[in-house]
């Protein structure tokens, strides 16, 4: 081995003083034409946070409507639009972009590169994604074809055929939905290709694949999975357009088409999509849990293998969303088994995180609070997932509030918690200022309590026979009290998110100066100034282990001595 | 201190919830409930699923207690203390034996769960159909249910009548599930899990109800505007009740000269384009069969009770009870409304 005393040349701070900012228009222009991965990453994240607030407001309206049986706050049509838009927005305009935003921002810094492999493609991808979001929301104005009142898609985010056919959904709302997903889908594909190319070809000297931080590893896996999963969705959308405008009969059951074909296509996309969303969340946990436990990640090779394994198995489980469509008993058994198998690599991950914390000195700063909440909730989400994989039980649980509770445990309890953890963790790097810990703790505890009030109780509603997607319910079903509890939890989460938004803005101006490395962390992004200069690294860094900054801080006991 | 305790109390309360669930089997008496809980089964497939679910709950509950307990312990035990020497803890990079153990144990659990589940899948789905079984064809419509008894010549809507079965003389009902428009799903939690009704695709399911009474359910696949009010009732009748019900349903519509005006309006307005009344020229199939309308307890697929006032209001303005239902308001005069209501009210 070479000289280990200063393996990271990039940590030299040769940043020029922050350049004069220019006029507002100049700065705005700069953000619009930028091809800098950091600025694009921030744009992705801001865009997602904006839609998080929008879709969150839709959820609040949904919960107000369900506060009483036979409530008249929203009519059935508005309710159906809101839950459709809530789901579509959260998955496509919040989940995907925010995770790719983190990927964009962190990956080049973490692998010691100066930018993504294709900076212009990166900008194109972001703006396509952004345009897709605007298209979707334009349906509120133009959904019925620009005459009279507008309209929005009201067919559920899964948009089962033939409800989306012209006969059942006239107007243009479905078309905006379709086009929006096609356009933002291409943006997503561009980013996925970009991340793969960046990770394969831009790693700094010494960073072999098995020395790459787990965040980057998982983003590589996610990007590969994205390439596979977005394709069937785009194909299905194009078939739907052909059905609606060119007289196709793919899903036209009156003319011999098949409703099941849509369901298959949608879930061949839709299930791996869950992993596209959750693996980046794991990726963030993989960074945060070790740093705040003050220990190296336990079982790094197993973590990599488990991630690849999850991605692989996730491609063969889609029909567990279809146990009630009347598949043969053999098919039901197959998809029961394949779904249960996901539990094995997932279990390995949970145990490895637990083992990482074991024997550590865990600092419960806000990022770690969220990451711990994630671990706890993801454990429960996994166990309810096992319950749902038991297909006879799924015949009861499917499309009930139990399923709603389960996937919100994954999407909120795991993914949103990790996103919050990630924002509290990397915000100092991106802005140079710390988020307020005090507001952060308020945010965490309110959100944590609100989350459990809402989604724990939802499980019981499902067991009590309440189906999803209903805008009203009968008082004699005894679902009222539990629905009210669920709604109150939702309001608490809403308040928590507002505190978070306030914290983001306030800390930008008044937050404590962060310095290069506020968390005493170990990956390369913490070796450069906060915010990093446009070129990231003044000189190319060289790494010798998975934790280059650990080596730097502990020259007497560096990691490369122990890594296989 | 506080954090550890909070986590533990959350864990405890969750576990209490689990016990509550398990105890619910005691709390629920056999038979129909106003809350259609999947833990109050009253029919064979629902009952088998219920037993399987308890088994799965026990295993997953066990995993939760062990792993959740370890997590809570780690959080409490290994939290950074105020008085800390600021040294880094021992760095441990992995352990093949330990990792192997927590790979193999889940594999074994999966094997057990899968075999138990597979057995149940085949037992329910591939159960041989007894000769005595009753056949019913269920057709899903936006937003109501059509029930046809092909062997009995009975057609009705929204309220399914089936005979009581028993251990000694099993009399299950086999449902053939079709759809006239979009996807729907037949779900009566106390009787069986759900099965979808998909256009251009035939599905089947079966129930074997062991306790008489009225069971509630509803459409469980989003099917459009009024999906929420596509409610469903299943009456499990004793054999005598069922025979009487069938006999009545097999009759053509009651013919009452006193309401001839109402009948005339029904047959000259658009009503008969969509509705059938056996023994009259009305043979429409878009809406529910009205031959024995008054034998049903509800209107508009359960949206409201079948009283004379509700019936009149429903005909006058269907959106009043079910905004977005496909029945149009026919702009009838008050007099016409009274007469049609009078006519329909004779259809027992």
C-alpha cells in the first residue's frame, strides 16, 4: 500500500470565496440552464417537496371526508380524483424524483467524481420529469377538454382497465395521466442510465465496486431495476392511448380485449416500483445508521448481495397484487412463495442494521431518530407483507384498509422516514447550514406519533372489512371511531410536515454553520466544503477503503487493514 | 431513559393490540355481525382462512417480539451517554457465522409458512363441487349486483339469498362471477375472501354458510364514481325460508289493476329500457330486475332503505342517495312519481 497518511487529496480546500451572487434574474437563469449535478439534485428535491405538500393536502382532504360516515365535504367524484392524484403524485412526482434527486446530489460526491457522466442528459431528465408533473396537474384545468369545468383522473393510481376506456372515462383526464407518466417515465429512464454510467465509469482512483459506499451501490441497483420496470408501464400507457384514440382493443373487453393484460402490465411495473422507491431509502439508512452508531456497516458484502437479491426477486412477485383476479391455484402458490422469499434478503438487511447499532455509541440526532423510526416501521411493514403474501388471507385483506396500512408503512414509515433522515443528514452539505435540531425533534416526534395513530389503526379497519377507495361508509359498520382516529393522526402528520418546511426555510438563513463534516462521517462527500464547489474536488481523490475519511481520521487503525 | 421507555411502551401497546385481535374470536358470537370482520367467520372458506391467519399472526407476532425487542434493547443499551469519553466503539465488520444463522432461520420460517399456505390454497380453490351445490351467477354492474339462479329461474339484485349449509348436509353455493362493464370484486368478509368480477373473464368462488342471518359486504375493487355505495347483502336462509323465497321469486310480477296508471307510465317512459318486470313488456337489462322489488330491504344497491318515501325520492332524483349512479332523473311530475311509486310498491 502506498502512503496512507493523506489518501484524499480532494480534501484540500482550495475553494474560492463564494462568488458574488448576481441579480435575481441571473441567479434564476443559472438554475434553469444548470447542468451541475448538485443544482439538479436540489431542483429534484425541491420539486418533490412541493408535490409532497400538494399530495399531502389531498390526503388531508380525504381524511376530512372520511371523518364522518355519509360526510359531504367532498363529493364522490372529487374524492375519487383526490385519491387518484394523491397516489399518482406521491409515487411519480414525490417518491421517484426525490430519490433520484438524492442520487444526483450524493453519488458523484461520494464516488469522487466531478459531475454525472452525462450532465446535459441529467438536465433534460429533470426538466422532462418536471414537465410530466405539470401535465398531470394541468388535468385539473384541461381534463374535460378545456370547455366548462375541469376534471382530473379519477380511476385510482392503478387505473385498472376497462374503467380507463373512452366508454367509462370520457374527457381528457386519463390522457393527461397517461402522457404525464410517459413523459416523466422518459425522464426517469434518462436519470437511471446516467447513474449507471456514472457509477460504472466515474469512480475515483482506488474505489473498486466493493469499496463503493452502500448508498451508491443501492442507487446502482435501483437504476438497473428502473430500466427494467419503467418499460412495461410505458408500454401499457401506449397501448392505452392506442385503445382510446386509434381504435385498439388491448383492454377493450367488449371487443375481446383483456382487462387482465393491463393488470399484469401494471403490476410488472408496479411491484418492482415499490423496490425502486424503497431501495434508495435503504441506501440512506446504510449511510446514516453506521455514522450515528459510530460503527462500520455490519456485513457489507451481505448488504450488497441482499440488495441485488431483493431487486432480482422483486421482478417475480407482481401477481401477489392479483390473488383475487382468479388465477389458478398453482399460480397463487408460486407467487406466494416468490413473495415470501423477498423476506429473506430483507431480513438480512434488518439484522445487519441491528448488528451495526449493536455495540455502538448511538447518537440520536434527528437523522438517526428518523432512521430508527424507519427500522422499527420497516420491520412491521415486512411482517404485514408476509401476512399479505399468504394468498388465502390476502383474499380477505386485498383492497382493504389493511393493504392501505401496509403500503403506507412501507412508503411513509420506511421511505418518507428515510427521506427525512436523508434531508436532515445532507442538508448541511447542500446549504452549508445545519437544520435546527429543536425543530427537527418536534418534526420527528409529531410525525412519528401521527404516523402511528394513522397507520396502526388502519390495519384494524381493514380487518373489520373496510375496503379502500370508498368516499363514504355506513354508520352501522362501526368504522366511524377508528376513521376519526386515523384522520386525527393524519392532521398531526400534516402539522409535522409544516414544521419541517418551516425548518428548511428558516435554517437556510439562520441555521448554524455546518463546516465540511458536521456529523463526523466517513464518505468522500464530507471531505469537501459545504456547499461543495461546482467542481466538487480540487484534485482527484484516492481511496483505500470503504471509509476514506475514517482512514484519514484514524491513521493508526485504518479500515483497509480489515476489509477483505 | 425516556427514549427506551417510549419505544418499549409502543411495542407493548402493539402487542396488546395483537392480543385484542386474538381475543376478538371470543368476543364475536357466531353468526352475522354489523361489522363485517374477517375474524368473525360464518362460512367454510372464511373460517379456514381465519384459522390460517391466526397461525400466520402467531409466527409474525413472534418475529416482531424478538426483533423488535432486540431493536429496543440496542436503542436503550447502546445510546451515546452524556458522560462519554468520545472514543469510537470497537469496529466490527461482519461475522460469517452470525450472518449465516440469520439467513437460515428465515429460510426455515418461509418453508413452514409456504407449505401451510399452499395446502390451504389448494384445499379452498380446488375443492370438488358437491352435486347438491346451488349455482348462482353474479354479474357486476356500475354500481349494483345482478344475481341469477340459472337452475331456479330466479333473477334478483343486490341482495343474495342462499340456503344454510351444515356439517351434516353440506349445501354450498357456487358463484360464477361476471362483469357487464368494469372490474368489480365480490366481498362478504364473514363468508369468504374476495374474488374479482372481470369483464370478458369468468371467475368462480364458493361459500358454505353455517349460520343463518344477513351478512353485509361490498364491492372491493374500485369501479367508478359510486364504488363506495355498491353495497351487498347476503341472506343465509334456513331451507324452509329459502324454499319460500325461491317460490315467491319464481312468480311473475303481481298484477294489481288499482295501479294500472302507474304501470302505464312505467311502460311508456324510459324505465323499461333498463329494468325488467317479469310478465310485462319491460325487459331491460341495464338496471336491476324489479319483478319482486318489494321483497328487497334496500334500494340503489344498499344506498338507502326500501321504504315508499325513499323509493319516490330515488325515482325523482337518484343523485339524492347516490350521486353518480347511472339511473337518470326522468323529470317526472309529482303525480307521475306518485303513480309509479304506487305501482312499484305492489311488486312483492
